[in-house]
């Protein structure tokens, strides 16, 4: 004899019992997201890498190796590349970026900047250039420890790349700091390393493992089991967990860019 009682979904029954609390939490979450959207900050990220190109040394066996720049002796020369990304959801204008090198044992010889995919260069800030007018040698030496570039238009998702020729008195790598005092802009440093689809590998793999575990738990708990489908799904998610994690991180960052 067939039971006349219709089959019910256990998930729907569980949600219906908690619906008032869930609606309250959802309303609070939406209000918080709206407040963050109204008072959101613009996020710029930057990364840096260094390439040594010339080293002066005095070796008792091989002899002396000297390095000169414009006929001026220098010790250790590096090319430092700084990449800045507009990771916000808005275009920016007149963004002043300061790149400083202030450990007391080196200075910046020259600096150029470009927007990737665009013609032309990013100029130096006119106010910074005016500081060199009538400056003493000591002031010029201090001014050579940093540069200020002003980006006229910095569209969302664009990348600005700055290339600096840096001289140090020792053989260690330069230490470059970036800062930006543009209103409503937050500058965040991203360490260089291995990436999966533009996401740091540790973050992508960790997010992928969490996402894979959540999907498998839901599959085993609420769905009908199949002797072949469940192992195949687990293998498939595990094989692509890194890319799934990278995609999840990108989606999360897109949501954060919108709400703040």
C-alpha cells in the first residue's frame, strides 16, 4: 500500500524552521553590505622585484671590477620593477605614487613609468621636480632617495609599471617602499611568488581544498549516493582544486571591490 503522505525535502524542512532567524541575519548582512558600499575604499595593489645588473668588486685574485654611471663610479646597480594595479571598481585621476628607497646606503638614479597597453609614459609629479630648483648637493642627495610619479588617468583593472635604476653601496637587494595618499585609496602589497591564474598558489590551493570539501560534504549528506559518481566527482574536484580555488578567490575579490 502506497503512503499518501507526499515526500518532503529535508533541506526545505530544516530551512523553514529557521526562516525567521535566517531572514533577520540576511537583513543585517544586506544592511552591512550597503553601508560598506557607501563608504568603500579603492584598493590598489603593488608588487616588486629586483634584478642586479652590475657589481663592483676588489678581488685579490681576479683584480678590480669597477662600475660607472655617466662617468661617475658606483658600486652595485640594480633594476627594480614596481607593478601597481587598480584593483578597485572605479577609475582614478591624478594618482600620485611615491617610491622611496631610504635605508641610507643607496639612491635612485632614474625612474620611468608606463601604463601597460597604453602609449606614453607616466610623468614625474611637477611638485617633486620643483624641489630640485636651487637645491643644494645635500638636498639633491636626499631627493634621490625617492621619486613621485603622478598617473593622470588610472582606469580600473589597469596596471602601471615603474622601472627604477637603483645604486647601493653593498651587494644586498634594494628595499623599495610604495605609498599613495590619494583620497579614498588603500595601497596593499602583494608578495611575488608562484601563481595560479593570477592568484598566489598557497591561497588558490587552500581555497580550492575548502571548496572541494564543502561540495563533497553536501554531496554525501544530502544527495543520492552513486557507486561511481561520488568517487569520480571527488577525483575531478581534487584534480582541479587549485583552479577552482583561484576562481573562487577572484569571485570573492570582485564582490569585495563592489561593496568596499
